[in-house]
């Protein structure tokens, strides 16, 4: 087989603005694009069910894109440390190109893999791709990593532009003979018995083309009012780009530069776009924090929270997971998550606060559930956001900020449209009453066809009692040490 270079795809499943792809295409040698499904490397953070469904679609889209430029995607499943050196030897490849990754296991894998490849005389060339700024770039005035979001975001806005976008190649040199490849269908990434992915198929189209379309649609029609509508789950007010970003179907640089260009050309959209860019920077900040603290997905950043008096209650956890807590805004969010693999960000905060502070369940339990059920399950974002709600992470919300789920529903779903969509059994309640059905007179409940405890659950905990219990638990931390 003619000597070739290997392009190792990871969470960069696109052709446009792909620095590793650009570099290997410029090398003018035959190129073997390769994706490896390595569940063991990630340990207990291997891809969850919803992410596996997305990966299937994303890989299929990438394979089509590569085919359009005269190439193909080779698939292999197993240990990366074994597959990559073996593939390089078979192909006579002296160089492997890839994008950097920042999960703890990915960093460890890159380190060990580089050592193995060096011994074999194979170079591992890593390029930027998943972030706007590499974790080593943004620093405080003292030269240290940021630990607070606001100054981090200020530094990012003030930094030099993250660089020109890289155009996709028009063609890739194919090897004289292709190595064997797995069939994507044989990986069983999509569910069959039962097939729980119908709602995901209705809600999403994975792939680079769909990502670019979603960005353009948002910047054209959603960005103007993003700062006003993004907290309303009853409205279409967010970009819904998160899964596309996580799988690298679109780069944050594409989002950043396109958004800033639109803001310049259309000043009426500038306020919404600025808030959108700040959300991109929260993703960025989370990844920078993960690099600093690789234990963040499992261990509280604030050590005192290791002693928090959690109540490990499997029944309460299950009620939360199933959307059967008796609090409509919470239940609506959990059902949206299960059906579509996604949940509105405001509702993510409400449901997370409820699990942690009303039910006193460990934040890691919620993090694990989101990891399995979100199509945009991103280790850094997921861990940082759960620790933010719990009060145990970097720049976290104070623990004593306890959302009242009724008031949250009334504020952000004022007409009850979101709750009606996901909790149809209480859909006939009038808007002022739909967020607290237990307070509704019996005759109105009966008229709406509702029997609490049978058609819709009673609240599993009283808000006032739960709030007092949470504050008491938080006070106990002050005795630690």
C-alpha cells in the first residue's frame, strides 16, 4: 500500500474550518480519514444513549461529505492505542493528524499515544478545533488561569480574533488501496427494541450541513430577540446549536465570526448576538476549567461540599427522571429531555436546582442522567453547569439560591404553553393555575379531567419544607473543618 497520512477524526466531524484536515490536505499525500469508537478509554463517561444516536447520524453525514470530495471514512472500534499504531503500520503512514480534545481521558490518551507512536517513528500532529482559544492562551494579569467567568469573558472579547476560518478542501488524495472498515450499522448506535429515538428523529438532523443551516437561521431570525426570549421555554428563542458544537459539526470560530459579522451589518441584532457570544464563552470557560480540574465531573471543586449531607433516595431520583415530581415546570422539562434528547437551558437550571435542593440528591446523579439522555452531552459543560447550580464549582451560584418551581413556571412559561405541551394530562387548567395544580379547587380539577394522585402526581415534596431542609443542610457545611 502506498504511504499515506492518517486523519484521525474525534469531536471534529466536519470539513469546514478543520485545521487538522486542512494541514493533512496540504501535505499532498494519500489520506485515510479514520474514526475510532473507543468506549473503554472514557471509562464510566463513555457516550450515553442519546449521544450515540447523534454520533450515528453525524458519522453518516461526514462519510457523505468525504465521498463528495473523493474520499471515504474508515471506521474502527476498539482501543485507540492499539488501532492507530496498527493502522499506521499497515498503511506505511509516518504522520497522524488530529484535533486536540480536552476531556481527562482524551488528554491522557494523547500523551500515551504520542509516546507509543514516537517509538514507532510515527508523528502525532495535533491542531486546535474544539475551542475558540486554547486553554494556555487566556490568562489573568498575574499570568494565571481564570477561575471566574465574567473576567474570563471580558478577556476573550478583548483578545485578538481567534483566526481566519479554514475552507474545506475540494478534494482529498485517496490511497491506492483502502484499509478495511467497520460498517456503521454494525455498531448498533441507534436503538431498536425498544426504539425510543422517535422524538430525537423528529427534533434533530445531525451533520455539518444541518449545523450550518441552524446557525444561519438563528442569526437571520432568532438573534435579534435572543437576549429577551432565551429564558422562555414556551418560545423558540435559542440557537439549539449545542449538539452540533459538541460533535464538531460546526466550530465555535464559525459561530463567533459569523455572529460578529452579522452584528456589524445589522446593529439591531447586536444586543442579542452579544448575549449569544457570552453563551459560547460559557462553553469555553467550562472547558478551560476542566483542563485545570480534571476531577470536576466527579468531585466538587469546593472541598467542603464533599461532606454535604445528601439523601440518596432512589425513589425520588426516579420520580425526577420520569417527570413525575408533581411540579409541572420540572416534569415538563424532564419529559422534553426524554423525548427529544434536549432541554431548554432555563429549565435545565430549574430541574437541576429541584433535584439538588428540593430532593437533596447528589448533583452527580443528575449529571449522569443528563449525560445519558442529552444529545449535547458535553463533559465540561455538563459538569460545570451542575456544579454551578449546586454551589460547589467555579464561580458558582450560591447554594442558598433555591428556585421556587411555581414562580419559575409563572415567570418563564406565563401562559402555560410549555407545560401543556409536555404535561398534557393537566393541559386544560387555566394559565394562572397550571403551575400549581394542588392548589386548584376540586371542581376545577374535575372539570379539567384531573385527579391528583392518579392522572397527575401530588408534589413529592413541599417547597417551603424542602427549602428549609436545604438551607439547614447547607449550614452544616459551615461546621466542616
